[in-house]
């Protein structure tokens, strides 16, 4: 039985924080694989780079990380709008002998009341909660505090003509500029 960490998000674009979190999950033995699952649409209606492009960026990052990092387009196959609990249950039916865990950042954990089926996610998919700099909270989380890096900041810098080389993995930057 494999343990698979399901790491969903917009990945608009994927940044070094995403890579650090995935590596931490794998290196600490919390999962055998980390699956990047780009959102087909944003649950709160934000504009995003087209899905196929974000999927390719995630694939570039996964190749850089190694064979334990997997990218799936599963969310795009589900009816939209999709809810995380439906995605997790769908994945579980595809690999019933594996154990799926959900990766959630503290920023989203603080908005748990807006998540459809959050109690079911906690009960069925043993979330891995991830702390992140720049988010004020009083929760006690097992993860280290990861650097305050966000896709929003990457997009802001790109629009301003500023460098994002220290925020975005080189493999993703090559895809973005190619």
C-alpha cells in the first residue's frame, strides 16, 4: 500500500514553496508519492492561466523533483465546479488499495468553514497541514514554517517586470518563457 499526498492548488505558477513542501512531505516519510493536482477552475472564481499551461508547469516541477512527484489532470475530468472531497473520493476509487492524504496550507485551513465537506476530508484523508510565513495564526502545526512565497507575488513581480528567479524553480521559468 502506497501513501499518496494529494497536493492541490492553482499552481499559477508553481513556485519554490510548492517544491519545498512536496520535498518535506516525501523526506519526512509522510507519503511515498506527492501528487500535484492543478485546479481545473478556481473555487473562489479567481482568474488563472489556462489549465493545460499550469499542468505543464507542474510536470516540469515534478520531473525536477523525481519519480515520487506525480502530476495528474484528474480534476479536469470531474464535473465543475468540483469540490476537493469529490476529487479525493474519486482518486481513492481509482486506487482503492492505496492511502490518500490531503495537503492543506494554513491559509486554507483558516478558511475551512468555506470548504464543502471539510469534516469529511479530515475524517477520510488525514490531512497534512502546512505552515507558511506571512500567515498570522495561533494554530499548532507539525510542519516547519515554510517561506512566505506565493503565486500572487510571482504574478505581481512579473507584471512589474521584476525578477522571479528566486521564487520560481528554473525548470518552471524555462517553460514560462519558452
